[in-house]
C-alpha cells in the first residue's frame, strides 16, 4: 500500500514538473540580425519567468513562408503555442475558435486604456481580446544616406519634384538613387506608399479596406502606377530579387542614396552599427507627410493545450509591459503600441512615426502588403498584379487598373471596415 502511495506521489510530482518550467513554441519570421535581437528581448524576459521560448523561425521577408508553414501546422493539428499573426487574419482565426482568449490578462494590464485604438481594435473579436500587439511599423518611410546627401549638397526631399532633382544629381554622381528589389512584396510595399501619396488615407481605404471596385479606375491610382514605373530609372539596373536586408546594406555601404521601406530597415541599420541621424535619417515618403501607413506586429496564442496556458498568458502579459515595449521596439525599428511610451527616449524616426500615429484614424492607413488591410486572398492577388505591371513595361496603366478592379469584384467587393 505504501509503495502504491509513493508511486502516486511521484507521478503527481512528475505531472506538476511537466506543467511548469516548460517551453512555448513561437512561430515567426524574424530572422535578420535586428529582428533576431528584438525577439531575444522577449526570449530573455520569458526565461526569467521559467518559460523557455522554443524558436520556430521561418525565414522570408514579410512572412510569406511563415504564414504557409503556420497554416499547414494548424491544419495538421500541430499548432505552435504562439505565432506572429497580423491584421484581419487575427479575427478570422479567432472566429474558427483557434485562439486563446486573453481577457483576464488584458483586464489586469489595463490594455483597453493603455493601447492605441487601432492596435486595440485589431486584437479584439466580439468583445474578447485574442492577441497581444508588440509594435507599430511605419511603411511610408524614405531612408536617405547622409554621407551621399552631404557630399552632393542635397536636402532630404519633401516633394516629388525635389525627389527627382535629387535623384538626377545622385545618378550623375555615380550612385544608385533608389535601392529597390524586384521581389513582389518589396515592389508592393513601394506601390502602396505611392498610392497613399497620391490619394491620402481615405482613398487608400476605399481601395484596399472597403474594396470599392470603381475606385480602382480613379486617376489617383493611375498616377501611383505611373510613378511606380517612372521610379525604375532611379533603381539598380538590372533589377534583381534581393532580400530587404541586402537593400539596407546598399544604403549602409554608400552604394545607394535612398530606400523606401518599412522602418524595420532602421533596426537593421542600427544593428550594423549605423546610428540614426548620423549615417542615415528618415523622412516620410513625399506626399505622405503627416500620414501613417502602418503594420502592427502581433502574437496570437493557440488554444487547446491547458498545460501551456499559464505560459501563454505570461508571455502575453510580458509583451505589453512598458519595459519590454520600449526595449523591443527600439531594436526592431517600430514604436510601442502603448500610449504612455516615453517619446523623449525615441530617435527622430521613431518620434515622427509615433507623433503622426497619435493623430488617429484620419491620418492612418493599414498596410495591404503587410496584411493589415485585407485578407490574404486580396493581398496576394493585388501584390501579384502590381508585380506583373512593374515587370512588364508594355502593360498600359489602364489595363493594370482594370485587372485590379476585376480582382476586387471577383473576391467580393464592398467589405465593411473592421
Ligand atoms: C513585416 C513585419 C516586420 C518585418 C518585415 C520584414 O511584415 O511586420 O516585422 O519583419 O516584414 O520581414
């Protein structure tokens, strides 16, 4: 009998141990130097709570590979405990009952008050909190190399005519005016910044959030497409499918003078030892001053494994603490989702992003390419179409507009704004 109780006690102890000091598998696409370092802030903080972060990183800028791996794992019942999921997909997956509700964590942390309205709305479904947002990236960012600009006596361009004058001079001096890859998501990232520049946030939302097919025939979209094509003469020739970190390197090595990309580039330049406002600076893309094209990196927790729930809740709680928000975003290049972040500790790029975002929804536009504006189907179809237009100099602008309107009609137009 005593032996039996001894055995029972050791089984209970084993179970208790298993339930604790466990690992959480986290799937994401942060594999560049700065992305890795930013993720390590979270890894270290979690380990202080006796939870090990088991890394499931899938390389590939903008997360194309990661999303495919995540979907197939969820479908084969092998969901990780946490994953990077962005924008409307969060509510879609929540609707399928896949995500852990974090209401208690959110309540304890006062998330409703401390998080900006846009990120807070993106993690809610029918009154429940189903994700934890990390940071806000600004996509309409133009980085410029200060050394080249100084050498040529140029000022940061505030308008497209200024941009063109600078680009011509840079080209004549033997530098590449605008670093750019032909990778489809990188072309689309530039395209959406140009759409915002031509049309502003309300028109941008008509296209990609409200999906108004008629809006695709508007001359403002035509002008954005024309500019996308015209900018080719300032890009590397030949144009190849390089990674975004290679684009950042072109700027870092004084090969290229400018780069239009999300501000994760700032994180990468800082990680390579280049300081903001010394080696490079950033300004909003011409025509988008006081506008914010955003993407919000967010983690969801998958429901169903009760042994891991305490760890998942701990991770969610940690992500929103002021210290983690400040340290992670500083390295990542984004800005905190918390309204009480200390703006005095931010560099000039972050400060500009933060102060613009704070102006609210009328200046904000959700990134299509980075999954904030629509579902995967519309995003993938528009990105492919933009890339086709960009690669085929013979395709008339009106043809590209017609094709995009066709995509929106086929996928079901006039969606309600979330
Ligand atoms: C974005 C993501 C960023 C950054 C970038 C490059 O979609 O939100 O965190 O990783 O892709 O991969």
